[in-house]
């Protein structure tokens, strides 16, 4: 059953909570600015690309197509009990919806990934040409990139490499999302931070998955069940 948590929270609060309060990224927009370089040796291949959407999903990957990590936000009414369980369920629902959308609209997703890879690479090369170290992390909002792709869908021969990388990355991303959302709870995911908003009325938790997190979870599971 589709959960209408954000709407329910707004209704139960009697309209006190604004839409921004229910937007997982409302108070963390500073996270989406371009990160400053750590030093002058940051190479183009080490640049991390981040895409985020207003549904509370962040995907991080390299220019070479390696999936680094996935972050998802979960929301729960803080005045209710079991906020951690409810927030995790909300996070899983967001990931399931995102996975389904990617599977149905895989072509659109590949186009968005291709465009972000091109833009991130161009930014890095421009920095080098101007005597600056490439930024370590470059973030893009999915909805804005989708609008760019819709307005200018025609690619060039030069982006064939980016497209191949994007196609491989999309397959990896879908595989990872399938593993994360399998079963009754998030798999291989750890909570990296949490807190309350709207004067303590809304509980927000951020969950992260990475290959390293998955490996640790698998090791613990094997020891527990002797597999």
C-alpha cells in the first residue's frame, strides 16, 4: 500500500509544517554546492559526480562509472513511537519507487547520467586549463538535468564514451537498488545521521549504502548464520 506519510504529517500538524519542512533536502541545500578541492593533486578520474532529486535520493559515482554510494532520506512524525522503524520504511519506499522509475524509464536515466558525466568532465578539464585543481565532488539536480536533456537531446560523437559508461553505471545502480530493497528491511544500509525538524515535530534519518557497507553486512550475516 502506498504510504502518504508526507501528506499525513502536514495534515496532522494542522498546516503548521510548510512544504519545505517535508522536503528531505530543505535544510541541507548547502550539501549540493560544488565541493572545494582538497589539494592541488585531484585528478579528473578521481572526481565524484553526485545526482540528487527532490524525493530524497542521492547517487554518487565516478567519471569511470563506478558506483560509490547511495543515500536516501526517511521521514517520520517525531511525536509517534518507533520513529526509526517508520523512517526506514519511508526510505525503503522512496528507493523502491526510484528503482521502479529507473527500470521503466531506463533510457531517460541513461541520458541524464550521460549528461552529468559530460558536464562533470568538462568542468574538471576547464579547471585544469585555467590552472585550478578539479573539484573533488560535483553535484547535479536530476530534475534540472532532465530539463536540459529534453531541451537539447541531440548528442555528439564525443559523448559515445560517456553513454557507454552511463549504460554500465545504470545497470550497476539498478542491481544495487534491487539488493538494497530486497526483503522486509533495507539491506547493507547504515544510518549515517538523523535529527528533527519543524520544532521537533518531524524526524529525518539519512541512510547510506556502498559496496563497503554491503560487504560488511554480508560478513556479519555470514558469521551470524554460519554461512
